């Protein structure tokens, strides 16, 4: 299983409808780098955030999530564990909780 497949599986294990609810499309794989093992990128069309999302798996086995508009990071979450993915991604629909 590839890293993008694992990320999708982890999201769906928490909420099978989350990616559909976010209006997710245009999924793509993010290659390994010195900072990341790889990741998943996709476009969203949510109530609060319309743009792009990148979920990056760091070498220390935690995720970094970027919410982007026109390639500019507008919100970033660091040190996200897999059981927190949907809670953080809900920013797409509901905005920030902080």
C-alpha cells in the first residue's frame, strides 16, 4: 500500500464520507523528500475552505497538514496523528476551532 492509499484508508476508517463531504477531487501523490516520507494532495470545495489540501507524512510518523489557496499556505497543522485527521480536515467545512 502506498502512502496516499494509507492516508485515504485512515481517513475513511474514521469517517467513510469525509472526503466526499469535503468535495475532494484531483488526488495526487506527493513524493518523498528530506522532510517527508511522502503524502497526499487534493482539491476541496468545502463550505469554509475552497482550494487545496496537502497531507504530508513526516519521517517521525506524524502528519503535517497544509490548507492552500493559490499555492499559498493559509493554515497549517503540525504533529497530527492518524486518529486526528478528520478532526483537522473538518476545517474545510467548519473553519478553525482555535
